[in-house]
């Protein structure tokens, strides 16, 4: 997986259709900060702290 994402694009530029909006990145970062996953014995609990 690392090799797939680490090689440069053929033209040397990023395709503008593939670049996420700042709003999308902020949403995902905030969501990941609020998500908590707890493992208790054989059960996994996922909670969203919002």
C-alpha cells in the first residue's frame, strides 16, 4: 500500500478532481477526534462523543 501512494503522478501534478475540500478534511478530523472505540472482553464498543 505504501508503494502505491508514495510514487509521484506521471505528470508531476495532482489531479484537481482528486483533492478533497478543506471542509471535508476538517469534518473527518473532527469526527476521528470524537470517535472512541473500547474493547471489553470480546465486545467492541464504538461511541461518538458529540
